[in-house]
C-alpha cells in the first residue's frame, strides 16, 4: 500500500510541475468536505462519496471540453482533469488508510473497482477524442496519460487488496467459528 501511496505522491508532484503552476485550490467544495467528514469512520460510505466526487470531476472534464463556447477551454479542461486526479488520489489514500486499520473493505471495494473500470474507459475515450486536434493532444497528453496510468495502477491495487481481504477475512471467519465452537463445548 505504501508503494501505491508513493507512486501517487510522485505522480502528483510531477503533474504539479507539468501544469506550470502549483495547484492551490481544494478540488472539493465545502459541502463535499462536510459529507466526507460525516462519513469519516464508515469505509463504504466514505469511498462511495469519493467515487461520486471523482465521477463529477470527470463529467466536468468532458462537459468543458465539448463546449466550444467555454472561455479558456484548454485551461479549464486541465484544471478539471487535475481536480479529478486530486479526488482520485484522495480515494486511494482513504482505501490505504482503512486497509492499514484492518477494516473489512470487501463490500466497499466492489464499487471502487467498478468506478476504476469506468474512469479508465472514459479517460481513454477522452484521449481518443483529443487525437482529432494534434495541438490539444500534445498539450494534455502528459496529464491524461498520468491520469490513465494512475487509474490503471489504482485498479490493480484495489483488485489485489480485495483478493487479499477476501482471503484474510475467510480465514478469520473460520478461526472465529472454531473459537466459538470451542467455547460452547
């Protein structure tokens, strides 16, 4: 898990420099922060919120990019894509935190893995749509490539964690059953 955290930290630092300026604003609104705070100890609820927020940022990327009347469309697209990356990074950080605490994430990880698949497909489709404009593709390729790589890496880690947790909790359930049987005799 620390490997994932380190890779996302390095990716974030690289993206910050690639954008040419530090990313100073919080990608979450105050209302979203309040929702996250309310779900602080509930992995399933908290991770679903991050999925919802990441999906909204990805919707915004596509909306801005498809609006020819948007002012400074390229910069707004990059900002929205960076916001998606920031929220997705927070999702991964929360997965790691709950896993490190020994939380049972089996139920919570299933929607995360589904979202990983959706995010990856949408980012690839977005990159393909940029192929029509060579300049836009050149300008945004690093950021989009980093986003795709981050989602792919996250998906792999999430699947691995789910498999690990299924095995761990299967054995724990058997152990608990044995202990309860021994006590009742």
